[in-house]
C-alpha cells in the first residue's frame, strides 16, 4: 500500500485526527460513539475526520449491525506503522491523551449496548 507522506503527516497535524489515531492505536478498534465520548466532540465532527482518515488510507472501517467500527489500516507501510507506534508511545502519558483514555474507560453503554449509536 502506498501512502502519501504529506497527507499522512497532515493527518497527524490536526488535534482531532491525532487523538483519534492514538485511541485507535491503543484500543485497536472503536466505534464512532466511543470516539465522540472519549474526545468530547460531536458525532458530525468526528465522522468528518474519520472520513478524511479513511480517504487517505490511514483507517479502515467495518459495519456491525448499527455500528461502524474503525481501526488503523493494517496495510499501512511499515514506516507509517512505526511513526504511529512511536507517537503513541511518546504521547500516551501526556494530555489530552490521558483524559481521552480515562473518559473511554468510564464510558457507559459501550459498543454492544443498545443505546450506543
């Protein structure tokens, strides 16, 4: 798979996309409702950024019933995977990434609950 380096680093430059990628790197797969809850943004806001990440090939999605789950694209080139991993390692103990993880861990009605949509 070929990724445009400028688009890749551009994705990391926006706070919402960076926070989304860091959460996906930590949890492997999350639905839109989990991302909106953890980051504290509206559903249209996160969906717009997820669409950009998907168009750039950085994330993939799958539908399961009424939910759409996102994950980092496993077909990313090794250099991109390394950058994401090192970024995750470097940022996991700083703000706002600590708050995102804490919020997600306390989220009621996570994906399999009927009210998560």
